[in-house]
C-alpha cells in the first residue's frame, strides 16, 4: 500500500518492522500522541460549537421574550384606550 496518511508516507506490510515483525514502539507512541492531540482538538471544537449554540439559543429566547412583552403592553394599552371611550 502506498500513499500518504496524515501527511506521513504509508508503509505496506512489514516494511520498517523490526526482527519480530512489529514496527518500533516509537511509531506507536507517536501515533498515540497524534491521536490524543486530535481528540483534544475535536473536544475543543465540540465545546466551542456547544457554547455558540447555547449563546444563540439564549439570544433567540430573550429576543422573543422582549417582543412578546411589548406586544402584551400594546394589547393592554389598546384595551384600556378602547374601554375608556
């Protein structure tokens, strides 16, 4: 198998493997470190999206609350004006 994976050349089979047929442990440690870094980046991205969504929802809720309060006040004043005649 040839090509690149995450900017690193991909080896096929046992190329670069030691006498036991397994790749060196440094490659596993590097891969583990990269996977952990990717996991932390993904968690941070999810957290940012969650915060953004929460802020947007709060803004929509508060905005609709303000509009409804003004509509209620307008209805009350209109009713008071009509009943005063």
